[in-house]
């Protein structure tokens, strides 16, 4: 393989991985809200976009036998760039809803496929020492992509709208710029990505063998001890967040006469897209440090409380209706920090459940349940909010937190799992 430095491609690869995900899951919410759609329609349509990540484990084996992972990475980046351009092109048209949803679906499937290929390529393109060294770098660049998407791109669309007084034109132009950025990333990675020899070895397993192996993987997944409890934990631990995630973003930007805080796109980009993501990142880092010292079992209940209790921030915001951006940003930081800290328990449990034979494939199935845990509550969140209003909706979210405590109480975890060991 070519001796290209990992610094030349690992950071940019994971920046590229983060952009389409945040575009599909978050930027689309703000755009549709500015285009005048109801919360019911926004959450229903955008929650279905989780589906590619739900079914991702079941088509990932075929990426191993159809072309190289490098080819998949490059091809998906080109498709994502085209999808961004397609969204930009269709926004000013009379069929903007059908058109943008079509291209968001293309972006979602391309992004999920890109995730599979990029993670596989990461392991092929780096040795074990480099993989460990760059794991923090890749996570950081993914977070930076999230800040860039929610913070910079949303604010950019808002600023253009102020200057042009044309909402559709501003969002269309922003997506054209995002498409140009992604085409530039595609061109760069066409040159920068190395060509690992291992990535050229195809045909180790044929399609029939892969299908047979996939069936065996699924069967052994459901043969594990505590399978019912494990799946319930994967689906319900984050149920409050599944309800909250999309509606909270809409609450922040909705008009005050609708019960929202009425933030501008620039204010949203700062409060949620920047301060919130920093809180999420710091919470995740602290959660990882805590769990590594004393293990998952010791920190499970503090993490359960961290991922649930800070949700009360939105109850406060919906009743107090503060206009001070600092107060709003502090509230968002607290909620996101708690979520980042509490989410550590969820991710560690996925690793714990996946232990044993087929652990990589079993972990992939766990991530499918993880995506499903956000998709299912999101489908009804907007309709529920519009039926009861923001204030009552956020109280319902707090009541839903009881499910997190119930499923956590049912777990049986090895007390030593996650602890740092001395060999």
C-alpha cells in the first residue's frame, strides 16, 4: 500500500462521515420548520430517515464482496455530494417536499453505507497501534463536523435569509455550498486515501456463504443470555431522548406565539449547534474516564440519572420562556452534558452484550437497535407535541424517563466489565 500519513486522510474522512448524518438528522428539521411544515410532519418524515442505519448490519456483509472499501468510500462521498446538490436544486421548486425527501433518503443510505466502508477501511489502512492512536482523533473530527453542520451551516442559512429576505433561496444556497464542500472532499480523498493490499483481496466468501454466515450471526445473537432484557434496554434506555431530540430542536426555533423560544438560525447554531455539542462531547469524555476506573456496573445508576434528570431543563425553558441566550445556552449545555455522560453506559452495554463469538457482527446488530430506539419515538413525537403543547410534552418526556430506570434495573452486568486491569 502507499505510505501516506494517516494524518492526511483520517481526520478528513471522519469529518466527511459526520456531515451527512447531521444534515439528515438535524439540519433537515430546521429547514423544514423554516419552510412552514408542522411538527407532526417534520418528525414523522425525518424519523423514517433513521431506517438506513437500522438495516445497515444486514447489507454490510455484501460491501465486503462487491468492490473494495476504498471504492465504496469514494463512491458514497460522490453520491452524498450529489444528494446535497439535489436538495439545493429542489428547494425552490413547487415539488420541494417530495424532491428534498427523495434526496435526503439518498443521502441517508449513502451515509450509512459510507459509515460501514469508512470504519472497515480505517482498520485496513492502519496498524493496531495507529488504530488506537487515532480513535480519539476520529471522534473529535466527527464532533467538529456536527458543530460545523448544526452551528456554521444553519447559521449561514439564517444569515443569508436576513440579507436576501428569501428563506428558500437562503437554504438552497447553503446546500449548494455544502455540496461544493463535499465534492471537494471527494476529490481530495480520491487522491489521499491509501490503497491497502488487504482491501484488494475479494472473494474470500461468496454471496451464499455470506448469507449463511449472516443467518448464523443473527441466530447466535438471539441465543445470548438475557436477550429479552438486553433488547428492551437497547430500545427503551433512550426512549425519552428519542421523544426529546427532534422536538427540542423545533421548540428552540418555533415562534413564541406557538410556545417556542423563537431563536434565530444564528442563535440556534450557537446555543444548540456549538455550546450543546461541546457539552455532549465533554460529558462523553468524562463518562468514559469514570467507567474505565470503576467499571460499568459501578457507574450505571449515576449515568441513568445523568441521561434522564437534566431533561427537566426543557420543562423549565417551556414555562419560563427566557429570552436571554446565555440562560438558554446554559440549559442546553446541562442537558447535553448529562446525555453525553449517560450515553456512555448505553454504548458500554452494547459492547458488553456483543462479547463472545461474532462480536463485531453482534455489535452491528446492537447499533441497529440503537437507531431503532430513536426512530420509533420520533415517529410520534411531533404529533404528540402538537396535541398537548410544548409544556405538557416535556412533562411527558420526564414521565417516560421511568422506562430508563426499569430497563436498567433488569440488567445483570459483570462488576469487572469496563474496569482498567493491570496485566
